[in-house]
C-alpha cells in the first residue's frame, strides 16, 4: 500500500504498488515453532519458495525511534530487542515476536531484506513517521511503533494481536460451527471504519484487503493491518506477484480496461465483499482452478459470488455484502455510503460480543512465568 496525495474521485488514477507480504504459515523452515495464538500485523500466504530464516545477532547497530504511546517515545537499537521466536515467514523476510528489554513491551517485528540507500531510507522514515504519529490513537488499525534500519534490513515494529480473521474462520468451521452474524457485522463495521480513516486522514488506499489482514484480540478489538508501508520500501524489494492477493482483487484492478480512469477506494470495497463471503460461508467463494489466469478470468468475466438470505443471513447483511460485490466499479458504494446502510447506520462498536465469541474458540492464552 502507498500514499495517495490526490483527492479521491471517480476519475483519479491510483499509482500501483506491490504490497508487503509475509506469512506465518507458509511451511518454511524455522528455528522456532510458530505460536498459533499470537499473530503479527501481516498474514499473507505466499506461493514462492524462500530461504529459511533464522535469527542472527546483529553485526552493526542501527538506531530508530520507537513510539509505544503518545507519552512513551525513545531511541532504540536492535540490541535493545530480545527475540522470543519466529511467528511468520515469507518471500521478503520474517516476522518475530520480540520484547523491548527495558520496558518489557512485546511486539511483532517484520525483518525485511531490502536494497535502499541512506537518502531513500531517510525519506521512508519520514513517511512512516506520519503513520506512527497519526494511527496509534485510532481504534481500528494496528499500532505502528517505529522502524529500524540495519545492514540491509528494515525492521518494522508493530502491535501484536491474538489471531487473524483467516485463522479464526478456519478454526471455527473446522469444528463444525460458523461465525455468528453479529460478529461478522462487527468485522464489516471495523474494517470500513479503518479504511475510511486511512483514506480520509492519511490519504491511503489499502489495496490488500483479505481475511489474513484483519486481526482480532481477546479484548474483542478488530483491527486492520498491513498498511502504512510506503511504496518506497516495496520498490526496494524484488517484485513478486502473489496469487493469494490477486484472488481478492476487484475486476477493474485485474483488467484495467474496466476502469479507464483508474481505480479508487471501491476496489477495496470489492475485496471486503469477497472477504465477508469467504468468512460467512467458511471457504473461498471462487472454485479452485488449474491456473491463476483461469481464476482471475472468472473474477473479471463471471458473476460475483453473492450471499443469499437462504444461506442463513439477514436481509440487511446480505444486502450489504452484495453491494460490495457490484461488478461495475462506478455503481459500487464508497465508505461513506456503506456506513449509511441499514446494517451499519446505527451500529456501535461492540467488543463484548466479539470477545465472548473468541473465548469459545481460541485456546487459553499462554502464561508467561514470572522470575522467582
């Protein structure tokens, strides 16, 4: 995802960037086993084979600013962070759960191999500092703490959450259950609020909406992740197409002729619709194809995978989801229109209903022993 410094409009062209993709379930070799109840703020399944990642002690120090709260901000180095084990790996690097030793604060740290000179690093720091200063007080997006650069790596420090929507629905349907509509409605509400904030306040479009980028914690909070990563960083990494990401793309992003004047926030609205259908039914809504080309052709040329009331959902919920999946981009609603729909118009954030449901699904949290 990248910064968009132009006003949002039907005729605006959006500059395309390749989104950062990491995975905590890709099957790559790990030094430490994954921890299923603790997920970093990025969770994309990738298809490329990558080299095994393992923790290596830093050879040279690189400092950066960490902002854990509006009142807590300090300069730190990689040596100030204690590695607690890898929780994700992908084609660009790995994600580790780490603890800031002096404060005891735990976080997810993406360590990304990149090529960037000092000038571009400074520009990236400036752009990411905008995100850090603006997003940490907003309820619906994960907190970004700061960035460290050292010896060819970019370390991005951010909030830990307990699970992703992807892992949650797999766990729920694997037990013969389904996610209740009142929880799904909270997912829709929180995601639209997050996307509306990103566009309205930070002038960003996410471009990678899917279940693995929507995170939840035991407190019942639902937050959007994998945003605020500048296109400058992505441009410094090898470009790789991710089939898992493309499957959620709107028709006009796959086939630019569908939107001659470029795409806008309504492409993310489509991706939200696909996401809600998937987690409502318990499976990805498009059939398995031999090639990604066949799948993308189905998205562009086929009928959208609409929900029905006969699937066991209310009229307001099915209408909301199906509005997100209108094939013609110009007819698809934007965020403000979605917030005025009967489903969301009078809705309030309800962490209690989400937390109560998660307590019946997630394993008990790990207890960290205190030193004697």
